[in-house]
């Protein structure tokens, strides 16, 4: 069957109106949906943008017909989980069967700005799953037409319901970078999101652990969404593709943990150490569409049923044209 390949709209790189135009153009070239990044700040000062993802998603949904969702949003710092649930439910009510909610544990770059204590990774992951629990309960109660209360370790909710709610709650997908989180996601949510390149051995482990978690609660992981965000650098020449990766998206080449870095200017400083070799196994780079098609097909064969592609080069329109003509038609699940 045809593969589900979506477009990753990176809101830290393009003004919101242009991001909407690119998402609409991507659909005209054969991309099936849109994933939009949720940032308060860009990774690097040179990227220059960081619009509010919920506003942009509403505009993208109005201009397209495919699925859409935030690459991942992080409830509990900038926004309480109940507010995230309201934003998601509203989009799902406006566009039935199209919207999904991606949730992650967050990075200091975006979440520290409200001045709260920034916890260590295990605590961030526990907070994420507690936020998911709150959102799931709020969705279920609201569909049933009743109020719900919640009192957890990190979050509280007074008696409340969502008064605007779709007939079916949007699926919740959790971002996992490690096997423990992936297995927990398999037990508790509707699907998995991760990022990486097809040659990354870690991806197979995440899928295996996700399936194990699903089996533990009697669910079939083969029927659950498994989403990969894939960074690629396509350009007319290999040299230009490599140069674009280094200049535009050195984040993918960083070999240090990035969750605690708080400023785009700090990222700019550490990104100066990134060299072309650092992208090995982390990004599809090159001018040959066959290389890109083979890499994406490898991810599909591994078990991902949706891939959202982020082109790191600035020329998004040429990329969309080449992918639409020479990459997407040859892909299958």
C-alpha cells in the first residue's frame, strides 16, 4: 500500500505564513500530512523564528486535507495539561479524524522560560506520563458529558470538562528516545513518536520495546501509530547538501545531551564543533533521490508506518518538487 509520508514544518525556521504555504505546497506534491514543531525559541539565533504552534496548526488544517499535529508539545511548564487538552480537542472538533496529539518530556530551551525548576530526565518523563494520564481522563470524561477531577504528584485539576470535544478523542502519541520510555508508551498511549535516521540501530530497539509494552496490556502494536521524524538534507549537489546540514541543522550532529541547554546562543556556541562526519547515521544527506527513497523505505520496512520529513536546506520548494516527483511515488508499506 502507499506509504504515509508527511511534511515537517519547522516553525523555528520559517515565518508562520510561509510555513502554512509550504505545508499546503507539500500536500500538492503528494505529502500526506503535516507535523509542526512546538518551540518557544529557535535552536539557533540564525533560524530567527518561533511561532505559536497551535495557531499555525489551525491555519495549516484550513489549507490542507491530511493529518496534522504538533511534532511534540510538552504539557506542564508553559501550558497546563488541561489547556493542551483544550487546544487539541478544539482542533479535533474542527477537523474530525485528522488531528493527533504528540507529547514529549521537553527541553530546557523551550520550557525554562516560565522560570520553573527544570528537573532531571527521569522526573521529566514521569511528569510527561502524568500529564498524559490527566489529558486522557479529561478527554474521556468530556466525551461522556461529565466532570473529572485529578490530583497527581505534579498536576491538579478541579472539577472540569471540555465543553468543545470531538466525538472521538484525538490519538495521543508519546515521544520516546530510550527503551524504557518506549515500553511505557506501549502500555499507556495510542502511538509512538521518535526521531532519527534509518541507519540508527536505536530505532529497532524502540519499536521492539513499544511492542512489548503494548502486549503487556493486551494491545497489538501493529495497529498503533509508529511515527518517525526524519531530518534530510537534499540539494542539487552532494557538496551543497553537506554544507546545508552543517550550516542549517548542526543540532542533528551534536554528540552531547541537549535537554538542559537553555539559550539559542549557547546552542550556537556548541554547534561550532559540528563537522560533516558527525551526521553519519543521523541524517539522510545527498543529491541523489534514490538515496533518499532507499533511506525512507528502510524506515518503513523497520516498522514505522508514518514518516514526516524535515528538509534542512532553505530551498523547501525545490525539495518538495523533487520528492514529489522522484521519491514519494516509489515508497510503500
